[in-house]
C-alpha cells in the first residue's frame, strides 16, 4: 500500500484513506474522519492493544510511536498544533515560509486557496471585475490592480489580511504610545484553554455553536463580557482598568490539536507593578477557570491565564513574549504591541505549531492532511471578531489621537492610486487572465519592471492584441471638460 504523500510533488488523485484501503470522505466544517467504519475503528483499537500498526488521522497505518514528553500547551508560550501534517524531527529546521510574507507570496497563496476554499468571498477576491474592466496602475515602483473585488476576510485571505492587519497594527501602536505618554499603563492578558488532539475547533454559528471556539467565547462572556456581572466591574475598578482590546488568535499542532486563544490588551489608569499584575492575574484566573468549566471545557491549569506588564525602562515595549520575533525569541527591537495583537499574518508557530496561513500553504498545494484542516479552520473562523474594543474605549482614546474608523472591507478595498498602464475589459479579464493561474501577478510584475512596453509584450505572448483585447489606460486629461 502506498502512503499518502506529504509533498506537493505527488498529490494523490483521491482523498485520504483508512488503514484498510477505503477512501475517507470529508465533509467541510466537520471533524475529519479517521476510519471508514466502526469496524475499522475497533480493529485499530485491537492493533493498538497488541502494539501493532496505529492508523494516523488521514494517512496509512504506521507503527505506534512512544508519546513525546511534552507539556500540555495552555499558554501563549507553549502553543501547539494539530498532528495532521508531517512536522520536522528533533533538531530539524522548520520549512522556510518567508516567501508567503511577501506580496508575490500572498498573491500566489490566495490563488492556490481559491481552488480549495468553500468561502464564496475568498473565491472572488482579486478575480471578479466590479466594473467594465480592470486597470493596471503603477504608483512609483509598485503596481496594483484597480476595479477588482476584495473580500476583506481577515482570517482567510492572505492578501486582505495583510492590508487590514497592517492598518490595525499601526493604530494600536499609535494609541498605546499616546496612552503611555499621558502617564497611564498597559498590560497584556493571555487566555488559553486545555486542548487535546481529537477536539474539534468548532464554530460560533447559531444553532451550531460548539467545539473549542464555542467554549472559548462562552467562557469569555461569563468571565469578562456581557454576562460577567458586578464582580467583574468591581475588579476593573479596583485595578484601574479603563478598557481593553481583545484579539483572537489560533494555532494548530500535532500533539494537542487546535489552540485558539485570546490576547487582551488592558488599558489601566496607572502603570501596574508586578505585584499588582500578580493580584489581578490570580483574580482573573479564578474567573476564567470557573467560566471555562461552566461552558463545557476542561479545567485550565495555572498557566491558562498569563498577565504581562511593561518593564520600567521600556516605555512602549512589553515583556519577552509580547516582543517575540518570528523565531519565537525575544527581540525587543523588532516586535511591538501592535504587531503582537494584529500581525498574525506575519507570525509563524512556535516549536511545532503552525499559524493558519502555514496550514493554508499545504492546503493550496493539495496536501491530503492540510486540506481538511483548512476547511475546518475557515468554517470555525466565520463570524469571529479579529479585534474587539470594549465599550467607550475608542471614544476615550480619540481624545488623545486620531483613530482609524475604516471597516476591514474599506481597508481591503482601498486603492492607492497612480498612473494607469493598461485597461483590460471585463470579457478579456475573465476569459484570458483569471482562468490562467499566475497571470494577474504577471501583469503587476511586468508593469513594475518595464511599464507599458513590458505589459504590451506580455499580452502579446498570451496571444492578445494591444488596442483591441487590452487597451491603453485612458488619459486623465480626457475626462476634463473644456
């Protein structure tokens, strides 16, 4: 029997298989199946009992392995990822994913995801012409497309996510700097759940609420949200908490599965000492543990709540966790509160953990292990706020700095302007550009490398006629009336 391939060079024609050889059919939005029938599940249990082959979640049976001696990941420092795709062995370097953080890498990843996604908005992002044609525009040394639809999906779209998170990160850095300059304080609280490999990520959709994200959001509501009660209000008053920004983040790992968690940036009337932060952490932990259990989750351990405060010598910098760089190390000069809160698109998972867009890379490549993982994530992420501001906080901060009141959709759709290079009629766009993978990015690269002559040469290679299939950009002066 041939194992399910784990590289993009050899993708099976059919889906994942049970250890008996039968094809396993996965339903998007539901937990991936491991066995094709109850009979195979019982056979696997008997094999485990006698130390024989152990089926993996979506691949061929393999010998049982000793469980790694790892701690259960329940804090932001020990995030872990679900074991569906192969991970590097001990001492082996993780795959380089820096390419997906570039503009070209994000465009390529979005194009690949559009072949596997079930989300309609993501499918049409950067593909659907919203007017009579699509323009190629050059602004300085950077080109972009105008007249195409954008989805504004911060959790799902690598292109829109980069735009939105960059704007949100800049806003958070601005307000935190102004807040501290006014003599106030900041603290960061991280809230995590106890999670295991087989636990589904779930969803917050109506009549389907459940899984880890269901427990996470229900616990938040009763511990710190709308149904927290007077005790939470008194706790805020006692510690001088004026408001907060709550950010949702999720990783996935091979040992303990999905790991959704909250980062909560607390705005305090005065800077906290470590003793004050410890006192608040103890009170918050008691509330979080009780609320998680009431929501149906496993009882978090002592590290399920973690509170960090700035060091006295670092006016706008947090502790090592808040300033971790992409390799997970403390890099105080390269990581800011805004980046920690908003730039999940730039993060890579620590240790063996992966961020969602790292899973997306495997799904876009057609890896059998990552496609169902991505489907589960995109179904779970629907309706989850990336960032939530407490009531009244934005109005208070608006007295100090100018805030960005644009919606995510407005940020994603914003065009930076520039000089027109070419105009592609909608018919040509849909029949000769969108249908061919990579052509929209080729247009941008051509415009950046050689302007109009390079774009003309490119469309000629495609068998199109300049002036008929692809038009010169209209002269802005022609729109002015005499």
